[in-house]
């Protein structure tokens, strides 16, 4: 039974794997047996050391995903590691906080381009490879703001709501080619993304009080969901957005 979750011999591309949730996901996939290709704008040395300590290969590809320019090269580099690309985790993302009356166009574009446009075109480049090689797994990192509006983050909420729609749209088209497209919606996790919230004396306790599990998430809390959606265990799962949120949405 556990063999369904075994990723030995698979190559996984994770964007933004140098820190936070992407780092946790890369390590989880490596623990399940996958070789890891990290794509991001910062070196992923810490992740590399942890993945290699597990006996897995690790390739670090420099790519600024605020534009779609690098997506083809990223996929080509990932395929070159082992001659195959089985798993893509679209994790890299940014958030810009401002009252909606004050949001500037450059911030809107930066969030939408990184969180949505690059996710689509990297998925497209990967799926072109996967479709010719028996399929694959694409896992998008969505958000609670794929379901809710949030506060002072209109572009982020729009981008993550669109990621949920994109996940379903791509699942519909690519399921027949053996490509599973699904998403994880993390709740409130302890990463750089939420540093401002955790430092806010009003928002931090308000958020914590609403989480039934009674704590913020840690990157390792995504391990099970990530390995599930990257493995054969989810072969008949298409187009879902799986909350991993300590119960937030059930409240
Ligand atoms: P994080 O620590 O800020 O990590 C974000 C990652 O994305 C970093 O690796 C970052 O690289 C990378 N990135 C940002 N812009 C990039 C660009 N232009 N090109 C390449 N890489 C880029 O935050 P996180 O919480 O781990 O976020 C990971 C994902 O989870 C994001 O999509 C975020 O929206 C989502 N998420 C987070 C939470 C949460 O509570 N933390 C909740 C729901 C969803 P640098 O280190 O170089 O900036």
C-alpha cells in the first residue's frame, strides 16, 4: 500500500524551494524518494544540503518567475537532470499588502504575473513534456484566499482565486493525457509571506483564535498533502483544491 506514495525514480520541479513552504515540500518529496529541481531567484543551498543528505539528487536553477521568460529553460533544465520530469509544484508566490483604494498598478501586475501568469506558462511547458511521456503531476499552491477575500490583499486574493480556477481548467483538459492537476490551499503558515501578520498585535491573535488546531502551520504540515498529490496515490484525483489549514475553513 505505501508503495503508492513512493516517489523513487521521479524528478520533481519545485519553484521557490529555497525557503518556507517550497522548502518543506521539496524536502517532503525527497523523503518520498524524488530527485529535486529547485527553480527560484535566490540560491537554495539549505534545501540542497537537506535533499542531498537524504541521498537524492538536487539541481538549483536560477529563474525570476515574475516574467514568463525563463519557463522553457527551467523545464528543459529539469528534464536534463534525469531525462524526465514527473512532478511540478508551482509554489513561488508573492503578496503585497495595501488598502484597495491605494493599490498601485505595478504591485497589482507583480502579484498577478508571479502568482498566476507564470504558473500557467510553466505548467504549459511542463505539460507539453508530460503529455509525450506518459503523464505527470502538477500541484499548484493556492491559498485560503482561493475561497475567501482576505483583508488588504486584493491582487493576491484575485491571483489565488484564479489559481483555483486554473487548476480545474487544466485538470479538465489534461486528465485524459495522464496529467493530474491539483492544488493545495495552505492556511496560515509561519513563513516570510506572513511575517507582517505575525508581527501585527491585532491580526496575529485574531487569526490564531480562529484556527481550530490552535496553532499556525509549519512547512512540514504540507508534507502529506504534497506527497499524496505528487504520487500514484492520487492518480484518480483531478482538479481539487485541498485545504491544509488546521480547520480554518470549517469554522
Ligand atoms: P515565502 O517564504 O515568501 O516564499 C515564497 C517563495 O517564492 C520564495 O522562495 C521566493 O523566493 C519565491 N519567489 C517569489 N517571487 C519570485 C520570483 N519572481 N521568482 C522566483 N521565485 C520567487 O512564502 P511562503 O509562505 O513559503 O509562500 C509559498 C507559497 O505559498 C506562495 O505561493 C504563497 O502565496 C503560498 N501561501 C502561503 C501561505 C502562508 O501562510 N505562508 C498561505 C497560503 C498560501 P525569494 O526567497 O527569493 O523571495
